[in-house]
């Protein structure tokens, strides 16, 4: 019998707010353990939560970007369970009235464009973090993350392969980054996914018993986990066994999943309405304001870059692979009026320098004004491209002014025809063998002669002028 995998995702995304969802504590990552807590987020008796308006605005933006209906009348609920990093022994969440419902996200799959249904998006607070010390065999609790605003984005069970799961998460991450609502740093836990997987015979419409793998924070690990769990369930069924509904832990080193506990259902959490928070009303005016404030997303930028700037689809995709690169490109293109030059400089030279220095795009600090000035020097042939690369490195490392740097180091291109022509003739007289090789059809000889002429000017001559004059003189011979 042939089987198909059926999966749905619950993606948890920490929001980029300055303070937590129900108190004023900082949401900044890191810091000394248990220093960013207060009586509210640590669950002290008698404290009252106050909803963070910015978290609501972020949720509305995400809902609109994912084609959801925005719930006008929102309520919060208590999700009761005990875990060491949850000091209140309950989590404020939304079960009955989630803020967004019935949306979708389209992805590219091997079968073409596929629509993944978004069942709901709800707001909740994050839990703390357990830190395990294998040497002392102890576990420590850090409550700094407790109360950070979360969105949980729940899909329909529409995935049929690991490829589709990865494509969805990559597209979702791109949207969240360009919305500016989350940094999506999976290594810091600000984006993580729970994967619900079952298998069924191909052609069947009934869902099989599902298992869940929680808090996956790597696209590669998620893809391997989906493939492994699919194989495992098929093997269990074909051996005559039954799939047990349970939560499983993925071990990336062993490339396998292991049972942790039986999977809870909603009734196990004993939900009831949160008594300390009033219902939240989102009117049409608020939704319209959010729609008008919606930033341009990566897909829209790619179309614009191709239509307005004449960039290839590949170049447009590279430039929109990071929000910071897209913003840098747009600034430089506008200042310089040279979008293709700006695109090439970012994709080739700036990307190389970032890679060599292990600098992430979000941490790149480089002046669009100075890069624009450098592009003008290159395109007006005041400097050649070799000098341009050197000047770019000086801007990257030392934030120099490119115009002053070129002038102070006497790097302006030498373009005087008589001076260049004299150097060409001298080189031809000094390199008769290379001239003879060129006459015999050896094209490498031409490059050698150009190199000799450029060396005579310390690399400051205009390469186009050198090439043109050299060709003229060789044709005369």
C-alpha cells in the first residue's frame, strides 16, 4: 500500500516590540538571567496585565499579509498547565476568539503554485527558558523571555512533503521580516515551529493519528524531521502497529525522533476566559490604517525591480533575500541614478566583504551616500573599477569619504590620450614576442600587454582607453 504524508504547522513568532505583551519589561534578547522580569511577567499575586498595543498592530499586519479575516471582537483565555519556566502555571492566549482567521499563503512547489490554508493566528505570551547543565546535572530557569509577545500561526493540514514545509516557512519568514514585525532569528528562538504529522493511504480522505515535534528552529532539521517521521509512521503501520498520539523530540545529532509524552488536547489545558483583560475591539478604521501602513513586501519589490530598474529575476531575488539589502539597494539606486551598478556592487563586492567578515546583513553599517558617490566616480570614469574595489573596502572598513580618499591617494584615472598612447607604443617595442604571439592568434598575449601598460601607470589608467589604443596600434603592425 502507498501512503502520503499529511502535515500542519504551528509557527511561533516573537514580535519586535520594545516591551513585553502585558508589562513594561524589555524584550531585548540576552542579558543576565532573570533581570528583565517584574511582578506581572513573573506571576506575582495581585498583579494586573495591560495589553501592548504595538503587539496588536503587528498581529493585524501579519493577518492582512496572510490574507486573513481580522476578528473585530477579541478575547483572551487562560491556558492552564504547569511547567518550570511558566511561573504563573498558566499562559494568557487566545482559544475561542483568535485575532486572525481563514487566510492563506501561496508557495512554489514541484507541482506549481500551491495554496496553504491559514486556520488562525492568535496572540499569546512566551514562556521562559530552561538551561540544562550536563556537568552538574542541574537545570536552571531564566524568566527573561517570559511574557515576550508571540504570534502562533496555525495552518490547515495542507502539506504533503518536506519540500512544501520548507517552502512555506521560508516564504513566511520573508513576509515577517519585510513587515518588520519580527527578526525571525531561529537561533535565538524568535521563530520556531511545531510540526503535526500523520500518514494515510493515498486516496483516503480520513486523517491518520498525528504526532507532534515541538520547537524546531532550523529549516534543515525540520526537513529531515518531516522525512524521518513519515518513514517511521509508515514502518509502524506496515508492521501491524498503531500510531500513538504523542509529542516527540527531534535529535538532530542522531537524525531521529523520540517520544516525550502523550499529546495533549485542548480540554487538557482547562481553558477559561482571562478575567483580568477586557475584550479587545478592532474596528474597521484600525484595520484600514494598518492596511495603508503595510510596507512593500519582497514579492512586490521583486516585480518592481524587474519592471522599473530592468533587473533580472535572479538579481531581484538576491537583493530581496534580506530586507536590509533591499533597503540599501533602493537608497543607493535613488541617490546615484544607477540601479544596475548599485545592484552589482551589493551582490558582488558588499556581499563578499560581509561574508569574509562574518557580518549579517542586519548588522551592516555602510553609508548609501558614500556608495553612491563611489558609483559616480566609476561611471564617469574618474577612477577605474580596480581602484573602485579598493575604495569600497576603505568605505566598508573605515567609513572614508570616497572622493577625498581618491584625491588624497592620487588614484584618479589617467585618461590623457597622448600619455596613454606613448605608454602603448613603449610596451609594444619592449614586448616583441607578445606582439608576435598576438599576430599568431594567441588572445592571452593581448591581456598580457594590457597588464604591462596598466602597471606602468600604477593601475590608475582607464582600462577602456588602454584597450582601444592598444587595438589601434596592433592593427597597424
